[in-house]
C-alpha cells in the first residue's frame, strides 16, 4: 500500500482493519441511543413490540397445545438467534430517523431492504440454526434420561433441578446451546442490518459480521451480555416485557451496526 508521500507501507492485516478499538462501555451507549429512538414517535415501536409479544405468546401456547413443551427452553434461547431478523422493521425506523424521514408502522412492516431477497435467505439460515439447536437439545435430553416419553414441563423442571443427572444435563445443554447462540449472534448481529443497508449477498454479510465480532470481542461480549440480560428480564415478566424491551434492543442493534460497519 502506498501513502500520500509515495512511500510503500505494509497493508494492515484484515483482522486489524476490522478492529474499531471501542471500549466495552460503548455497548451502553448503543442502548442509550436505542432508548432515544424508541421514544421518538414511540407508538410504532411499541406497536411492533406488542406484535412480537402476541406472536410469542401464540407460539408458546401452540407448543403446549401440541405437547411440544419439551422444546420450550431451547425455543426461548433460539428466539435470541432469530431476533435480528424479527427486528428488521425497527432498523427501518432508526434509519428513517437518521435520514430525517417520517416514521410509521406501515414502513416498519413493509420493509424494503437494500439486499432484497438475500435478507430472507439469511433469515432462513438463522431459522435452520434454531432447528438444529432444538434437535440437539432433544438428543441431549435422551442421552441423560433415555428414550422415554417426555413427562411434562413441570416434571422436567423438577428433574433438572433436583437430580444430579439434571444438573449435568443443564451444564451440557448450556455449553452446547452457548455455542449455537454465540455462532448465531456472530453472524446475525451485523449481517441482517447490513443486508438492510447494502446491496450484498447473505453469505458476505454474515461472514463480515462474524469477522467484525471476533475482532472486537470486549465491546461485543458486553453487548451480548446486555442483550441476554434484557431478554431474560422479558422472559421473567411472562414475555410482557417484550413490548418495550424488544424495540429497545432492535433500535440499539441498529446503532451498534452503524458504529461497527
């Protein structure tokens, strides 16, 4: 690479080019920016959060209705993996605010990403990752408790918390689930916003997302912790907290992308 004086200088390695050298506390700044976006014309964001809450409740009800409650815990974990796709309308509002355009729920629902259909291809890959995780969770259960009928969600909670097998299964499941979650977070947190913003393909967007995350671990680990804590808080409120927490995280995720792109 040649500088302005005509002197040859070595090109920076790709990992160094992707480093933003942001302190871990920057993640809290993204959250604050998301909070400001949420309350600038708040009704569309809150309506979006309400729709996510209603759909989530229907999914949980459907799992119990179909006697698939044994995949509830991995399904809740998988929600974090597909979250960037579900939040695409919130990215639209934050982008509109940046560019001084009016914001409304219709624009948030009828999103037209720059990446076109590639964003849905990326979403399909994230959904496939969730399905793989749920299948892995069933296999882990079978390894510890054998091939026997699922006794019911309440009984399983007792088994998990009152037996040594349950504790080992929780540890194993958390370890395996953590790998799935980390991979999903790495490819999705910037991959989906980039497809909203750029004309590129899904694999390039998701690959660059993983590269940026790996090159900026302090701030990204902090951001992942913020997302995890707030998502756990939403679950602890019976998912009602999603009405505010999901829009907050969606808007904040857009600001994280803008800072790291």
